C-alpha cells in the first residue's frame, strides 16, 4: 500500500516510522508546506519520497492529513476534490468544526475523521518517534458519514499500530477531549507562566525542580502553532472546563485563606479518586 | 554505621533501601507509629530491626526523621532531648516553622534540616523504591545552626545516594518550593477535581486519557496526610503563588472569551520559555 502523509511533524512522522516498520505501507510519500521539514524527513528516512499534493494523492491508496487543525479546514476540501478511490483520514485534536465543514462534500464518504490520543510536548519531523501509538486509543468520529470500506481500512491501519479503536460522535469527542487533554495543556501553560512570572531565580527552579514539577509543566513546551487552533475550534467546551478548573483552584484558595485545613483534606481525598480511573 | 529511620514510608523506606545497598549503613533500625507499617517494612526487608524510639536513638549514629511535617513539630524536639552524640536529620518539604521551633534547643547543633527533592505520588512502605534519589538535588537549610561535623556527615550520606547537595536559608527554601513543588500539587489536585466534577463519563476518561493528561494529574494521587501539613506550614507562600496561578489561568479565560487568539499565542510562547530551564 502507498500512503501519503500530508504534514510530516510529530504525529505524521511517527506514523510514517511505524507504518513502514510494520509493513502496512510499502511506500510513504511526504507532502509538507515546509521544504525544510521535507528535507529533514528524507534525511531521517521518515519518507521514501516527497511530492506535490496533487501527485501524492494520485499515487496513493491512503492520505493521512496531519497538519494543525486550522490549516486542515482549508486543505482537507482541496484534497477531497482530488480523490477518486483513495481513502483520506485526519488526526486532528478537534472534530466538530472540521466534519461540519465537509459534511456536504461529494467525496465525504471517502474521508474518516480520527484522533489518535497520543503525542509528546515536542513537534516537527525531528520529534517523530517509534511506538508513539503503541497501546493507545484512537477515536473515529461520525463513522456513519464515511463508507464502511473506508472505516474498515482505517481501522486496519490503526490496528497495525497496535491501537485500540473506539467510535464517537464528533460533538462528544470535542467535549471529552476538552476534559482529558485540552485543559491539561492550558493548566501546564499557565503553571509555567506562573513560575516564570514569580520565580525570577531560574537557577533555583533548575536546582529544585522535582520530577513532580517537571511532569506537571511538561506540556507547557507544546507548540502554539498546533494548540491555538485547537483552543479556537473547541473554545466553548474549553471555556466551560476552564471555568470549573478556576473554580476548583479557588476552593483551595478560599480554604487556605480561612485556614480551613479540614476542608483542604476533604478536597484532596476527593481528587484522589482519580486513582480509580488512572492507574 | 547504624541508622534509625523514624517513619518508614516512601522517603524513609527508599532511603533504607539505598543506604543499605551502597554500604553507608551497616544496620537500619525502623521506628514507626504504625505497627502495620513496621511489619511491612520487615517483610520487605527495608529494615533490619524495629525498635522503640528511645532504644533506636541509643543504638544509632544517625537518625533520619521522615514523617509528615506536622508530626515532625512534635516528635523532633523529643528526639533531640534524647540524643547525646548522634546526628539527626529530617527530610520534610517545609523548613521555616520546624527550624524556628527548635532554634533554642540545646542539641540544635546535632540536627541538620534537609529536603531531598525526590518523590512519587505513592506513599507508605510499599511505595519505597531503589534509586529514588539518584541524580536529584537535596537542600540543606540553615546549615550555620548545625555543627560542621553534623553537616559534613549528612552531606556524605546524601553523596552516597548520588545526590547533588545545595545549601539555602529556610525562608528561601520555603518560597522556592512553593513555586516548584507545592503549586504543582495543588494544580494537579484541582485538575483531578475538575475532571471528576465535570466528566461524569468515567469510561471516556479511561479511554481517552492521553499521556499528557496522566502526567498532569499524576500528583493528584498524593496523600492528604502528607500534603495538608505542608500546605498548612507554607500557607502564605503558597497563597501568593496560587493567586498568580489563578491569575494566569484567568488570562487564558479572558482571551478565550474575547476570542483574542493572538494573545493566547503570545501567552503560550511565553510559557514555552520553561524549555530554557527544564530540558
């Protein structure tokens, strides 16, 4: 099978590595707006060949679109205009707006909207790593709007990556990811800002930062190019969760001000229940 | 050398493992208010023997006190009352209140206040692990109030654990740890509360939680028994950082409400500067 990857960054590049390694793809074609990224991807042997979007589509069985979700809104319809029998999938972190925008495209059935729940705080082809998707979950959204054949093919692709595939409506996906992904990023960005703002002694941060701090702010290294469009497209859900999060922090603040440590004890024990869900 | 460890939990137990393994301690004596913990510690071979506090002190060269910081305020003076030539150290996450409370104790010079910046979200003797301290930093506070011999001995102990030792005033320690440790815990507790509060669909959390979410809420599994006393003793510093953190989150909120994504882009790029400090 020949697979084109449009956008050879962390996700696209990591898929390129694994799909070639497991034999699902015979050939990987790279398409990227950045010539520099394409050259890096060739030097790292992430892709076999670079091509223009048109030529890549014509030469492929599957087209994976892994670009920021704002660029996706423009590029995906252009791709769907060009496909004949190919199957197209995206890997974006938001789904509702994208799927609404192509709802009436004549080739809608050849597209499968997906979101593999995997990533790191790094970006670009240099961030691509093997086994990024191993044992993670991927979501297929609004599968009813795709042809059965297209969904089956993409499920096969994800199974070859050793991923667990679940299906979900796009609006439900966007609500759930606001909770379990987008708010974590905002929390990390804000925590990094807080510490950078208040702690002028950078050497102290470097010396004292424990593994706890590092894991809490790790996501603050994530790229604005990727995340701002996600926050833009999922704004309403994120605002809802963000309000609740500020509210949770304010409870700690109020109890601290009142020196009501019994209440803080209760809050912590409540939050410990996350153990039940995340081992 | 014979070392007594008062409080055989995550930190005390992990020290027991490493100090025995590296040969610094010939014998490890365990003291704990919980008979169950002592029995577990013996079954796990974390300690060679259990003793009463009095007998343990009499039999030891070094006494390591690794109990919650509220219990420390009561137990440490009792220990110092009993020492003759022994050196005592603590490993607590807050320092000012403790060191103030024993400032005038006749045996103050035999005590070294320390804080190894290492830990996990787990607690109890079952959480003790090898190499917990490897390549981490430990802080010795107000070293001038300890005898040179005591500080040198404790530095040797930490060096045997492969730790980097730095010295700091206790008030500075408490400010810095509010930034790089305590706020991370409050942020994680609050994030877990937020998600548990809003996301009633626990299966969705389980399915969708990415590694990003897991690393951001990992600390929310931490024990209330340990952390409430830390928040109590470092309340003023934590309130200051917490206010700033709520303020940072509110900036994201305001820009989201106004759909000012250019400003959000700027905030993220500012927060990315944490890369400069944390690799």
